[in-house]
C-alpha cells in the first residue's frame, strides 16, 4: 500500500525546514543514504558526533540512527522492530517515513516553540499536527499502528473547513456570564498558586492559534516534554555518579600505591641507618641510595597526583550535589506544574461540558423561535391575502350598489341585501386587519428576541475565546520558565566539561 501523499509531503516539508540540505528535497527516496537524518540528529544535539559516521558505509550509518532512536523509545526492542535494517538498506519509503516521524517527534519535544511552526502553510501544519498527536496517543503501540497510519487516510485533528466549528465546539459558551467569569478566576488562581507564579511572566496576548501550536500547548504534550527533560537530567546525573565512582576507585588505588612506597622507604631508611652505623658505604649502599632517591621522586609525584585527584574529587562532589539539588528542584517543579496542568485540563473539560449543554439549549430555543416566526409569517401572509380578496369584493359590491341605487323597489330590496352583505365583509376585513396587526407585532417580537439571542451567543463565544487564549498564555509562560532552567543547566554542564578538560 503506498504512503499517504499529504503526510509524506508534510514530512518532507519538515525535513527541508531543518536547513540541513543544500538543495530542497522533493521525494522521500532522496533520504535513502541516511546522511540527512544524521545531520538532523547533529542539529538537534548541537554536536558533530555523527559527522564521522557519514563517511562510513550505509550499514554503519543505519546503526548510528537506530542507536539514537532506541534512546527515544521506552524499550530498545520497540525501536528494533519499528525500524527494520533491511528496509532501510533497501531504501523503502515506508521505513524512511518512520524515521522522519520519530525525528519530528523528538525535535518538537527538544527545541521547537509554538511560534517556530508558523513558517509552514496551514495544510502542512494540519498534517504535522496529526502525525505528532498520533505519536502522543499511540506511544505504547507504535509498532502496530504507525505503519497503517502512514499508509491509510485517517482524519486529522484539524481541517480548514471545520476549524471554526471545531473551535466553537471546544469553546464553552455558557448561559450565565457571571458564573463563567468566576470559573476563569478560579483557573487563574490555580495556575498562580503553590509557587507557580514565580515562574510565570506577566500574561500577554498570544499569537493566533495554529494546528501545531494547539498540539504543543496541550497539557498532554507539555507533561510529556517535562518528563523527557527530567529523564535527561537523571541520565546526566547517573553518568556523573559513574564517573565519580571511577575517580574514587582510582584514588583508592593511588593511596594503596603510596602506602606501599612509604613502607619500602621506611625499610630503606632503616637499612641506611644500619649501614651508617657500621660506617661502611659499599656499592650496594650506593645502589640502595639511588633507588631510595628514585622512589622518593616517584613518591612525591604520586602524592601530587593524589592531591590533584582529591581536589578534583571534591569539585566533582560539589557539582554532583549541586546537580542533585537542581534535579530535586526540577522534579518538584515538574510535579507542581503537572498538577496544575491536570487541574486546568479538568476545569476546561467542565467548562466544555457546560458550554455544550448551554449551546444545545440555545440551538433548541433558536429553532423553536424560528419555527414560531415562520408560522406567524405564514399566517400573516394568509390574512393579507384574505384582506385583499375581501377588499376586492367590497369594491365590486360598492360599484353594483352605485349602479342600482336608483332602480325599482324590488331592486332596492336586493340592494339592501347586498348592503348587509357588504357590512359583513367590512366587519370581516376589520377583524382580519386587527389580527394582522397582532401578527405583525408577534413577528417583530420574535425577530427582536432572535436577534438578542444571537447577540448573546456571539458575546459568550468571544469571552470564551479570550479566556482560552489567556490559558494558553499561562501554559506558554510555564514552558518558558522550564526552558530557562534548561539553559542554566546547559551552562553548568559546559563549565563542568571545561574544567574536566583542563584537569586532563
């Protein structure tokens, strides 16, 4: 089964957006040498680790890429079964698309902010958002589902034709404005409580939402990103602890060597004293003296190395303690922010349910008003037609009465009957006119009520959209705070690496 054309085009557009290619690619098959994937990995990690691999044969390049992807999956076997070595060697587009999907997911988790996706057109953002949301929802079962997702057409979470309607469905429009204002004040209080306001900057109006921005700002994505960053922090801490344990082992070995040397020096010193007492300096004594001087030089050198290692160990201990404290702070912040995100999501879900109920009632009431208005207009139209017919009859009878006014008595009697008939028609016309006026008033009342209802709905919709943008601003500020913590941690790591290089 061929790849889904729109998704393949979106993945290719994302690959071109990384600017690792000299010329833009126009087909997934151009990725079969895996060099572009290695460049993307280097750009994500901001290193040149993979440059040497690009000069090696294709199997080694594929092994490097698979090793990188294994770090992203929860189980190494998942990456092995998800991306086949043979399929990559054969250059199958489905396998290339799978690698692109995993790199897109990792890049969005690592270094993309919502505004960075505005370089793509709306259609491409829709497809990229559907891919990212699919990975989020199916992370535990990508082996079974990713291949079908890339080959068959699955409705994306966003579409240009339903963007406004879906936005309205997700935007709770309540019938009680004052109650909704109180609910949003509660959301702001939740987001600013328990120290979270230390990391939230003053709220600003955010840019217009986009499909990728909507996915990235969801609590599910934010929580997944925070967990990933915390896992990286833990991995760095584990590596430093392993290095510290090796340094401690080396120091222990050096201490043992120093102890052995000191014992040998003591034995040589005793022998030297004995020879001095005998006042003899044979050739063996000279050799022992030379050995003693040599051992003393080695001892001093070993002592200096030991002191350097102890100093380095103390520095490493301080850095480990500092990183451990920072990891503890990040863990606390993660739990705190995750708790707030869950509360915000629950509150949004509650508002959505209330909005849906209010919207259903409003639509039902509006339908009833439109039905009543239609019936009133029909009845008014019928009354007007009857009035026109009766007025025509009245005009005809008045003409006949005028012609027969001077006729015989018999004719006058007939004319009298027509006059009575005429009076009845005038009364009926008057009654119909009164009823028509009442219908006209009813129609005006119904139209006014309909306009008021529509104005209320529009106002409520605008209020909810504004509140939704403010909530998005809160989440963005929380993410900015976490990015700032990440930047500080990277600076500490760079300082640590520099000091270690100087020590070596």
